[in-house]
C-alpha cells in the first residue's frame, strides 16, 4: 500500500533510542558497557547513509553481543527485498532498522535475536511504498519449558493490542522462517516474525513495531538473569559451540536480512555481528540417547504451541 504523508523521522528517532536502551539494560546486567562504533558509507560504495554498531565481547555474561542501527539508501532494491514484490524491482530504497544478537557465555543461557525495521521503495513521480518487518526468536542450547513460555507470553502481550490474530500468525511465520531445511529442524523455540507488513497503515503498523521492540528487554533479560549462574563444564561448552554452528548455517545460507545487507553492498562487519565468537562442526555427530543434549532435539527443536501447554 502507499501513503504519501508518512514521515520517516519518528521511526529513525525511535530506532536510535531503542538501540541505546537495550545496550544500557544488557550492559548494566553484564557489568561491562557496550562499545559504540559509528560508521558512514564512503562515496562511490553504492549506498548512502550509515549507522552505529554497539558491540560487547569477552565479558563474563555476554561472550559476544551486537546491536546494530543502520539507515542506508540506494538506487535499486536488492534481490532479497524485491523477491516478494517483483513489481518494485529497480526502485530506489531507504532501509532503517535495529538488529541484535546476543551470544551468552553460559550454555544454559539461550542465544537471542531481535530486529525491527522499515523499508521504503521510491520512484520519481510516484508515492513511496513502505513495509515494516521484525520479530524476535530464542535459541537455547539446553531447553527450559518455562523460559520458552515466558518468551512467547511477552510476544503475545506485545501484539495483543493490534489484533488477536497477529500472535498465532507471526508465531507460525517464525517457526517456518527460522527452519533449517537442510537439517529438518527449527533454529530454536521460535517467537514471532513478520515481514512486508503494512496492513495497519503506516502509523498503526509503526505502533506495533514499537511494541515489539519495547518488549524485548522484558522477554529476554529475566531468562538471562535466571540462568546466568547455572553450573556448566567442558561438555556443555562443547555442545553449545556445536549448536552455534547451526546458527552460522542459518544466517549465511537462509537469512533474508543477511542476504539483503550483503547484496546491497552493506557494511560487512556490521552485517556479520550476529555470528558467534566460536562455533564448530562434527561429522555425523549424534547426542547420547536420554541426555539433556538429546532432549533439545526431541522436545525443543520443533514447533510447539508453548502457550497452550
């Protein structure tokens, strides 16, 4: 849908503030502040604009975490964005968003991903076309049902004011999107995911996106606090690093956001901030039957109606 009256400035202001608030909250819990790296696209690189990457590495709680804000524009939509709307291929664009991934050190603390974004396709003489996207999903290494239920309950609460159909729809979309087809397994316990969203009009869609972004701290930090002191050893760390390999596979092979950033000539260091600091692969490895590692596969790496159980 098109709307010639919407204003991008409040979106940009909100996203910049969201990045700071999340970095402050996680930094306070960790005890180590995020470092900020501001960047701009150089002339002739094919994109205009820039952003701020906030990064936390090698700390006691967060082994590697990044929160990126970017606001970039280009002369032609990358294939990763125009695939769903081929009629917009060749249009100019502006894309802004916040994207984060946290890889905690303790294997009992799950990895988490969240992003909220706006993309606007432009063509001279025509009204701009916009859509929002985003969501959050949880990737445990050792599963806890209460953590998954808490995470999904916060997601439901964030979406409830905008329609009772949105949580089940976005939850299903998340289960389908964060699925490693070549492994026949979900990336984690899901959450919510939406893309190409403009159904509520610009202002109301933006309100929904703000509600999702604002819900992240409530969804994730209580889990981080609860699990951070759980004892672990070399076995748990080895399994964590093995499962992190799946995270790498998804982001490089399947993730639309990664593809969009790389296809558009984006800043590679910021695009790949989602990667874990350490990951490994083992040939044809299988967990021991009845082990906590095996239970992750049987009980968690499949779609479940967490809030109906």
